[in-house]
């Protein structure tokens, strides 16, 4: 006979183990929840405490106002508002704009000393007297070149030995220029036409080009005391190189003549323009002017005598 015995144990021990773990976890979460609730209560108590301090501070201010009625009549921020009322209203555009428009006592300051100047001039209205020695000249210069426009441009550089805004400036000036003439050749001797006994036309098909390159070394004095209007005078020896070319295969002639140059004029300061400050900030130019002058050049040595006089206009930059 076979006997079977069974113990009083659960037939699902693994499932029971999982249930116990789940119950323990739920119990821990419940305790954490209680702890969280207690933290929130602490925050609330702190806020209530801060509020009581604020109320106490407000009550203290009210107490001071009751003790001193003058405090009640002064609104918050009144001191700063009163100080603002004392200030003059600011003009639109700012201080820089006011300086440029001449509405401010402020002036722009340009640093550095002036030792140099440069610029250019254009012969706006010039009269010329050019003639060669009788051995070289067959026709008058004006007969060939006189009826055509002749541009005249010159550049100059000045080294200032002395510069003062009150007493003026003294400088050594070097000038170089270029003049150009063109014309139609004419016969030097009239030729008679046998058919009618009259002279043939003097004009030919030959074209001529005449160049002059004047170079001058002069001493310049500019009076600066008037500030806006600055008269000047310069004078010195001059040399003029010249060349004449023709298109008929004839030889090119060239040479030079020596003479003397003098000029006097007036420079108008343009420092008040906005471009003046741009020139200073970009290139260091401290003053610049529009200049008008009357000049005269006369040669005394050379095969070609050249005399030029008239009005010039241009710009000068000091730095």
C-alpha cells in the first residue's frame, strides 16, 4: 500500500513573493507622500511668515506717516522727478549733430601739427603769349593753335617750414603742370596759283600738337589769422619744357625755357563742411580749402619765349 502525504504550503510561492514586494513598495510611497505633504506645509508657513513681515513693514511706514504728516504729502519718486524737471530738454540729433550745425559751443579737436600740404589747380581763364626766335618760327603761334581750347592742369606739394594758426605758414612749394595745344599747319609763304594769279589757301593737311610742362620751385606764405579767408602769395624760379609734334613725318622739336613765376590768391576754408571731418578721420587732413589765384609766368632764357597769366582755381589740403 502506498501512502501519499502533502505539506500545508502554497502551491504558488513565487506569486505570493511578488505580492509581498508590491505591498512593501506601496507602503514606502505612502510614507513619501506624507513627507512631501509635510514639506509643502513648511513652505506655506514660511510664506505666511514673510507676509507677516511685509505687513509689519507696511504698518511701520503707516505709523511714521501718522507721526509726521509731511511724509504723507511727498509721493514716492518725487525727488527724481523734481531733479528731472530741472534739466533742460535735450535737443534732437545729439551733440555731434549740434556741432556740425553750429548750434553748440563744443568744437571738434584735431590733433597733430601741420607740416605738409598738397593740391591741384586748373587754369580757368588764361592768356598765353608764345613765340620762338625768328630763326625757328615761320608762323605766329596764334595762327596755328590760337583758335583751339587748351586745358591747363597743375599739381603741387608744399613742405611747411613753419605753421601757426595765428601768424601764418611758410613753406617750400614744388609745382608741376601740363598744357596741351593742337592745331592745323599753315604755309609760311604764300604760293600763287598760275591759273588765276591768286594765292593758294594757306591751310594744310598737317596737324600739330604742342605740349608744355612747367616746373616751379617757390616760396609760399599763407596768412592764417583770418581763419576762414586765408590770403597767400608765392614766387620762385620756373622751367618750362616743351615739345611740338606733327603728323606729316616731320621731326619732333623739343626744348626748355627758364623764367620766373609769381602767384597771389585767397583760400576759402572748408573746415565747416561734414566732408572735412571725414578727410581728417580717414587721411589725417586737418584743413582744406577752395583756392582762387591770379598767376603770371614769364620766361627769359630759351629759344621759345612763353608768357602765361590769368586766373586759376583748385583745392588745397593741409596735414
